[in-house]
């Protein structure tokens, strides 16, 4: 377990809390657990956050921002090549899943609880970013999908990406998610290139 030996910041609390929540589940972590892992008094924790829910919300927003920033950065590395930029975005997500499985677990397990906090996810909505990329592909005639189908295609692609990582998280797949990245991309590419949507 990570502990902070010097002055603990709000960011330290978020980073440590994400790891705790991902390892043990949000419902199993108390303010005492967070304070102990951060090597601070519980009263000090309350100077940064009013409640455990505030910490959970901050962790969720921070995690989504990491994914959002990584996707944007990946997209811009090949911005003029539609499929390569989309592939880069997918690989960026997979690399984050592989790099920090506890952050991924925290996001997956808490997504349904957190969705009610629309202000938490609106600023860095990774699904909207993916949908906008697909919309741009439709508008620029890179892909042959009707605009009315963009949401279902976007959610299907997100499901493909997420479900493989969940498989690893729960032991159904026994390797790093990065070993499957080309297979995952080929499935997504096949969906986008399908002529059966119209």
C-alpha cells in the first residue's frame, strides 16, 4: 500500500484513494482507511474533503480526466489519418487499463453510481469524445454509418474495449490487455467498415 511521508496534498489523497477503492472496493473503504493510508490524521483529511463521497467524486473526475487527456493526446498524434487516430485513441485506453488496473477497476465498478453526478463527468466525458470522433468520420465520409447509429456504435465500441479489460480484471483472460490490442482494434475496425448498417 502506498503511503505519503511528506506533506500530503489533495492530489496525494486522490491518488491513494483510487488505489484503495480499486483494490478493496469503495464500499469497503472508510475515511479512517484513507487517512491511515495517507499517513495523516482523519481531521486533516476533512480539511481537504467534507465527506467520503467528495473523495469518491474527486477520484472519479480525476480518473476520467486522465483517460480523456490520454485519448486527446493519442488522437492528435495522427490527426490527419482518421483510422490511425481512432486506433491511437483505443490503444491509449488499453494502455491506461494495463498501466493502472486499480484505476480501471475503480471506474468500472463505480460508473453506474457516479453517472448520477452529471457535473462530475460532463467536463471530460470519454464516451462523448469517442462519439465525436465517430461523428467526424461519418461527416468526412471516412466511415459509412448513418448519424442515427452513432450512439449505438460508440457504446458498442466502448463495450468491446471495456469488456476485454474486465475479462483480465476477473481472470477470464490471463495476459496483459496489450497482448490483445490488435485483436480488439480489428474487431472495432470490422464494425466501422461494415456495410450492413445502412
